[in-house]
C-alpha cells in the first residue's frame, strides 16, 4: 500500500432529529468512521436526543414528507416497486404513522440494513462518544438515567471544543 | 481468476448493506495478527469503493479484489 494514512482523524456530528429516516445517517457515518479508525463524537440535541433512550423506537411519517417512497415490503417484485400515491388527508387516519413505520422497517430489514439499535450498539463497541445535550434534557424533562450508560452529557461548548479539533463536522 | 492467498479468517457479509461490511471487516482484522490475511465476501454494490477507502484510512493492505458479477471478494492483510 506504500503510504499508509494512519494519523487519527476526527469526526464531529450533531444528530438533531429523532425519526427513523433521520436516525440512520448519524449512526451510519459514526460506525463507518469508527471502523476506519477515526475518533468519533456524536452530539444529540433536540429530537435527536431520543436516540439515546434505552429503548429506541424511532418512527417515520410520509406526512409533509412528499419525497418518501411509499412501497410495500412484500409481494411480487412488480408490486413492491409500486410507489403508492397516498393522499395527505389519508395520513390523518389514526395508526397511519405506525403502519408507515412498520413498512419502512420491514423494507430496511429485507434489504439487509441493520436496525438503528444495532448500529448504536456497534457505535458503542467502536468507542464512538455519544453526548447528550443538557439543555434539551432540561427542556423536555429527560434525566441521565433515561439514557444508555454509554452516553455522556454536555452543552454547546463541549461540542464546539470537540469539533474545533475535528477533520469533518456535520449537522444532521 | 484469484491468486492463492493464505487466508487466516473469512467474513461473509452477503446480504448486508452499508456500513456492515466495513464494520465487520474492522472486527475481523483485529482478530488476526499483523501480516495475516482476511477474506471478506460482500454483495453490497457500494463495497468496492468503500473497502478501498477503508484500506487507505486504516493503512491495511488490500491485496486483491475479485468482482464476480454481484459478489465482491476482498483479500486484506493486516498492516498495523
């Protein structure tokens, strides 16, 4: 390989959203960077903070999210490829979100994507630092005990100091 | 097609998508000694560029990469 690039790089991420679709990017990037030997810190703020809860059940809704494909994770291939035109009004039916969430989870599973919980476990194994935002905890009434043991707590200055030494910083 | 390598460990990531192949590769490379070779099988179409980037970033040596249509096989030597 000749020149090996082995100096430790650092990735600093902010995870600000807690829905199923938005939970994936920070955990995928964090585990990939961790696998490449990078030092990784993820700062969970606002709705992203819920991803630190012991039991995570992130949901997703196509409501107000017109780019989300509505496809069925079962049946013949032609049927699975149909992008169903669901009217926004129909999305108000009680239980619609859990159906949409169930369908997306099944699709991810069928395609061989790890669950968000599995990715989080891998991130912990790869020594990714998971930092919960103290301010959001105060606002939404969360306690440190509500979260997994592997997480730390910090504020904006904690993240900024960490990110100031980072090679890559992203807000998700 | 493939050069003979003395493989010390084999990882099958068939059916798994990003980032599983590189995460499992990382786990496997830590389980062999420096200089030893692992074989990684992946069906993730994103694996070829990802595995090369992983090797550049970690310094491990990607000895060979075999593309058999939808199956990708990587031979990697632990370098550090």
